[in-house]
C-alpha cells in the first residue's frame, strides 16, 4: 500500500525560479494529505499531476505567509470546480477568521463545507485518525505558535498463508480470527499455532514534518524512530546567530535532531534564498547524519522504498 511523500515547495519565505515555498503532499493508502500550502501550491499540484479534488485534509503548521498564502487560492479553485465534499483544515484558530474575511469581502459562499480543527498551543495531541493512519501535532519553537506533524501508519493484521487456507478450506469467520492472532483448531481438534500459519505484516511506516523552528530537543520524543523526517534547515552553520535570532535551524542542527531521534532518513529544506547551491547545506548535514537528502520541488520519496523524482 502507498506511503509516499512529494515535495511541492522546498524553499523559504521568498520564492525563486527553482524553489516554491513550503508545501508537501503525503499519500497514505491513496488518502491525500496536504501539509502547508504556500503561494503557488495549486500550480505545483497541477505541475506534478495531482488531482486537487482528492485532497480532503490540509495541515497548516503556522501563520507565516510562506506556509498558508496559497490556501485561499486553492479553496477558491475547488469552489469554482464545483466541489461538494467536506474539506478539513487543521490549523491555528486565527486561520478560520482570515479565510472568512476574504470570502466575505468577495461575496463568496462556498459550495462545500470547510471544517476547521484548531491546533492548541504548547500541546501535543492526536488531531486525525482513520483505519490506516494516526496524525499527531506537537509544538515547535518559532517566533509565533508553530506545530510539527507526525503521521504513523497503524499496524496491519497478520497475513494467512494462502496454501493453508486452500488446504484446510478455512471459513471466513475463522480467517478473521486467525488474522487477529488466534490459533486454528480443525474439525479433528488439531491445533495450528498462529505463527506457523501466518506471515508477519509489513512494519508500520512513519513520517514527521518539523516546520519552522529553532534547534528544539523537546521534539525528539514525538519524532523518535520515524522512517523519514523533514526538518527545516534555513541556514548554514556560519549563520547560526541568524538562525537563533529568526527562530530557525541550521543544517547541522537539523541533522543533530535526526541523529538524537534515531530516525532512518532526513530530508532538509526551507533553505534561505541566499543559497543558490543547496549542496553546501547537504554537506554540513551529512557530516552529522549521513543519510540526509535535499528537498527539491518535485522530489518523491516512497517511504521504505527507493527515492526518485517526478
């Protein structure tokens, strides 16, 4: 089943010809989650051939423009396209007022329900859950209230050996019990132990998103052991004072968090527009955490599989 990330925007506050500001798309079993929605996000969605109407859940980390200025445009487009399904937005409470004012000014009455779920300051909580995935928010350390998000796939049931089902003609009611871990007892009373007749399910996958933040070790318990971590890396280490003053991180600091959290792979992004060559940031991050890659617009990461580009 799909668990993949696509970077729609890898830059910071000022767009460049090669980097849009922050936006990402996470596909979990064909359910699409949009994480942040900077200016130009809907154009990136079209460029990389994603259907706008498939997005039902949008997560906004904070209310700096390079993380939500594209939202009003995306919502407006969906309205014009005749969307009817609910859209859920997980964001700071003030965003609802911002959106309402813009639509009131234009006399727009949306054709679909727009449902806001408020993020709570200094609090970590489960903000979304379905049969496949659980999403938790957690606080970051930025100049305004800001949250990170971690998406953890739920453990699947065990897989029954097909040859055993055919050989014993197992009824559906018993199959369901076996998948949940029970042993099987045949008509003669013979017991077949569950580990002998089933296969281990795939290990649950996970992804964490650390938006704008200073170096902040309290995030470590929330992102511990994730398969892939995105962590902002706005500056190189020679600009560490700039990072502190502006509540951002350096590439080395992002890598240090990844190492201490024991994650499998680190993606760095949100680079300052001053860096024309992001390889310099990558080199610094790799000196601390070798399994680091650069976020680039259009980069697709199939979590637990190979990395490729659209």
